[in-house]
C-alpha cells in the first residue's frame, strides 16, 4: 500500500501561524484529505522540520509523495522553536533527490519547480486528495471539503512533538472582504471571500477536543470582525460587519469553556479600518469577544504604517487617525483587567519596505506610537517586519529601492520604538507583582530559563534560575527587560533562592540578599520581616517559607 508523508516546516504567514506550540490548519487538512481519499491513517506519516534536523535532513522512508508545508522567507524570532527556512527546504529536496515533494503554503509561490519538486500554488490539501486518488491537479478546495477534512484530520495533532501542550490555529475564512486590497495583500489573491459555517468550525473544534487539545486560537482570517458579513453593503470599500454569526459562534465556544473543555481561547487579525468605519457594530462584536476569550489576549491590527502618504500609495486599511481610534476602541472595551492582566489589548503590525516610504515615515510611526502612549492607551505588542511581496500582488509588480540612509533611519527608529514605547507599555501591562500562570520553560542558557504561556503573543519570562525544559510554572513578575519580564516561580521560597535571584527582587538588593542567605533558614515570614520590609506587597504575599 502506498505511503505518504506530511512534512511540517511550520508557517508564519500574514493570516496563518503554525510555529510550535501552534499547529496550523495545513497538516490537519492534509491528513483529513488523505483519509478522505481512502488512505489508511497508518499509511500517513507526520513529521516536523525538527525531526529532519536531527536526521541531517534525510527522510527515514520512501513515500509516494511528501507534502511539505510552509517555512518562511523572512523568519521571525520564536522562543524554543525555529521555523523552516527557504535554504532548509532546498536542502531537504536536494538531499532526498529520489523523493517527490509537493510544496504548499505561501512559500510555494517562490519555490522553483524542478525534478521531484512540485510547487502547489492553490490548495495542497486538494492536491493531496486528488493525488491519492490518482488524479493530481493544482486546484482550490471548497468549504464543504474543509468541513469534512478538518474533522477527519484532527487526530494528526497527537503526533505533534509538543502534544498535548499545543494550541490549534482555527480558520474562519479566507480572502479579504475589502472591495480593493493592500498592495502586498496575499489574502487578496483569492478570487472571493469564503466563510466557514459556525457549525463546521465547532465540529472541527469538538474533534480536536476529542483528540486531546484544550487550547485554540481563532486566528486564520483577514478580519475576525467581518466574519460572515454578506459583502453586499459597503462603506468606503468595507462591508458592514454582521453581529449575529460571530455572536452565535462565540456562544458555542463559551459553552465549551464553561464545561472545562477549552482552557485557552485566543483570537487574531482584525482590520483597524473596520473599527473606524463601523464603530457601533465593531464595538458590539468586541464586547462579545471580551466575554469569551482568555484574559491576556491580543487583537492584531494591520496598521502597516502611520504615514498617510504610504497609506495612500499602498491602499492600506486606515489612515493614521483611524488606526489610533481603533487602538482606543480596543483599549476601552478590552482593557479591563481579569486574572491580573488586561483581557484584550491591540497589537500593531508595521511593515518596512512599502512604496512611498521615506526617512520621514519612520519618525511618523514613532511619534504616533508615542502619542498613543501619552494618551494612556496600551499596545500589547508592536510587530515591525520587512514586507514580502508575493507574486500576483500589486506590490510584486512595483519597483522600489531604498537607500542606505533610509535603511539606517529605519533601524534607528525601530530601536527607539522598542526602548521608548514598547518598554514602558510592557511595564504598565505587567507591573511588578503580576502573577502569570502556566508558563512553559522553552530554553535555558547562561544560567537563565526562558518560558512563555501557551497562548497568543504571550510575554517571555526570564527566570534567574535553571528550571527543567518543558516544565510548567506559575510565576510572579519582579522586573522588566526591553521586551520581556523577569520572574520567579511560585511560591517564592526565600530559604532556597540563590543570592542572585534574591537580589533581583525589588526592595531586597544585593546587601539584603547577602543577609538573607547568611541568616536563613527562616521558620516564619516574621523572622525575615525586617529584610523584606521594602518588598512590593504583591510580591511579598507570594513569598513563602518552605
């Protein structure tokens, strides 16, 4: 019987994420498509790029086809994970030259076809379904097919190396609901917007729950606020949001949260232009989201640029003022704290390399972000990335070169944004004494351990002690770095902490840390009272004598 392999090189696409602990829809749809084509599950291997790295990029077996997913041309930084690069994908195909590969995901648009290498420009799950039936064709799948394949493919998550400590990216739609699109928009390449039915999404989530998944992100869409809008009534190129469908979907999810079946529910991707043009409808949807999601979540807003010349040249979603209003709206509705953190805050995505960009652009972006902070508004995270023009987009046909002074100015203001904007906001969002739950240790180096929650855009916590890899800890924030927090695991046991760790606690310092080490063990908190008198109250209540 023919064997097939799903090779997950992970994905980081504008509207889809699948870097561990996230699992994108791609491998799940692929597995379901192969099963739907009559392939027995035991004849389908699922492996990741991490497995091949350990094998010097050599496959363990020979397959009728390897369906390779994803990778990134311009990878970001991921704690505890490394996305497959274009160079690695080429290495895999070169070192397994007798093995045929079909390559899917957006990276397929920049992979050259060659002997044994087939870039799939449409849907790799549809290609896999047809290939397994002996009729390969590079075509698009339908929502009805995904409704089946998403359920049939859920079981593959058990084969993920991080299972059960994973979070599944869930698709609600694809394509951009705007009448016209941003210059770089890969979602605009789809000829029409396809929304999934709420019942199909819930069936997929139920099948993943049955497979052992408890964490989800409703993230695979261009704009969650436009879920199931009928695209018949437009205002300045934006369809009117439909409140009923998203309310129905979220009500079903709340029931599963209340029943203990879902422990983390996050969202991603919203259009600031939708919020600016439809504040009432967007506000009602935001209120429904805030009632449902796990506190500490992020609504990523595709601002791209606060320079209105760049906005105009690239047909971006919102002007600078409209984007700031969107940030304000999310803060007003989602900024209330629950479980010690704001429930929902905006994230801001900025792109470098868009036509019309100049030295002035970076200063404008910086000043607008400073203005947001001065108004008392918070941004959970600011993502500044190089634009990647995909074939078929207007940007791909544009020729734009940037001089060294422009590049230097970009780096200068990128660093100023991190130090002058991100850092103060981080201190406000996670003040000293904030308790963070269920942090998983993903890396250890130089005497420090680094952990994150298994959730969307979770903050990195740096522990000044060595903790076991992949172990879970609750923690209390004791300090801040530029883009992370310094934390200690709970309970804070001063009878066991190193002098270095003790000295980092605000109100203790080096001298008192030495005194604590010399005078311990303490039998009660009162015995150490004088040494702890200046410690922040939120930290002090988490100090125990063990």
